[in-house]
C-alpha cells in the first residue's frame, strides 16, 4: 500500500471515529459539567452518547439492557403524558406524584408497580427518589429509579433503568454514586 493511500485510509478512519455516536467514559472524561448549572461524575467503563435529547445518556451494556439519563428542563416544558408543568415550589412528595403519573400515562409503563418513594437531598437541595418495576411488551421485568428535583431553573431528573434480572443490581451502585456526585455550580 502506498504512503498516500495509507494517509487517506488513516484520515478516513480518524474522521469516522470523530463522528462516533458513543464514547467510553474514562478518568479524563468522567466529570461532566453543564455550563453554570451542575456537574456530575459519570461511572467509569460506561459509554456516553455524544448527541441526543438528554443532557447525558450513558449505558454499560447497551441501551436495551441498561441506561442512565440526565435531563434538565424548564418548568414551562410540559410533561409528555400528564401535559402538566412543574413549579419551583413543588414539594418532593408532589414531584413524586408527578413522576408516578407520568409513568402511568405511558402505555409501555402503565403497569408500573411503585416499589419505594423517599425524599433525599441532592447537594443540599430537597429531591425525591422513586423506584418502580414493570414488565415490558415481552414480559421481561424492568426496574426503574428516578431521582428528581425542582428549583428556580426548572426540573432535573436522573433516570436509571435495567432488566430486573442481573442488570439492575449490577448497575445500581454506579447510578447511586453518580447521584451522590452531583454538585450544583450556583447555589439557590
């Protein structure tokens, strides 16, 4: 192979790699910062989607087997199934009710069973943690955890979902560590 041809092939491979929709989370790319809003440490070894509707979307074994998503939305953006807006003064239990109503409103998760709901603090701010389980269209039991809060900027939601068999328990410590690492850049 000629030198010129090798350079062309190398350039093509490099350009395709640069456009890859997924990148592995390593120590150098672990800290994810969102402008002047928040930062969070992503779990090592997971892969990150480089484009999408969420602020952050990562998976360890593929999106069909497990994923963590982080989304920040303004209060004026209506929730997709209840068509309701949130407010900065919602109490954690009211936010939990909205999370459950959203799950029940979606056809895929209408059969969601709520396993646990509890308040918690995210970097000192009141939040809620809701855990549920449902069966997908093929009858596979799926577990989901949502940690959510509302503040003056809008709502922040962290999702973790995986099949209850093996995958959920395997990724749950990574999700919990990611939630614990969340830090807001500007204090309310």
